């Protein structure tokens, strides 16, 4: 096991991602943050809280998206869905999808499919805490990246939110 980000580094990375999102979206009212259930929500909660702490007067649109039934790799099994909570329109908004680890790109593809049920955004960007480069099955790249790592197929990246660290197994 190897620690990729410790508590201090993780907190700095979350702040940096929040600042990068703010920098690219000067009008925060045209932007929405959407965390991908379940693990992306831990990161998106923290990024949304960071942005709200900087701009408390702005009404930040923040939602959570369940992709369970849009995945192509688990359709043969019955799964319990998480809750989708998007209480606003994404029509012509700049959407920032947030997830913890980008590996093969399949989760992001499923999130894009699920997102289209809510309207047609002006643009969709991807914010990732850990990018496992060189392992993509689909042509998906992050717009915001906490840390890019090289790992092999036998390794696993685990974000342990209770300990606030990222581990490579």
C-alpha cells in the first residue's frame, strides 16, 4: 500500500479544484455541480462547501446523480439505486460532473447518459480527484484533475474519506 494523498494534501487538492472551477466559471449562477453517486458525492460535497465558503452570497446549484441503471457492466444483476437529487434545471447550464477516480471512463459515460435525462446542458466538464492515466477504454479526459497517477491493472486506488487519504493498493 502506498499513500497517494495524505489528509493535508487531500484538503489542499480539494481547495485547488474549487478554485480552478471558480476561475473557469466567473458567473457561478450559470454553472452547476453534480456529484456522481456514490463515491463522487464525498468529493463534490467538499468542493461545493469550499466554493460556498468563498461566495456565500451566490446561490450555488449542487446536485447528486445516480448512474446505477445506466452502467453497461452491471445490467445482468439487480442493484439498489442511490438517490438522484437534481432540484434545478441543467438546460443550457455549464455542468461540472464530479467523481473520485477516473479509470476506464465507463462511469463517466454512464453519468453522461443519465445526465441527458435532465436536459441539454451548454457544456459538461469533468472534475476528478485521481486520474489513473493510460487505462482508458473510452476517450474521456478530465477538465479538472487533483492528481494523475500511473498504475497497472492489478492495482486499486481507494479514497478513504473517513481517514481523509488516498491509497494505492
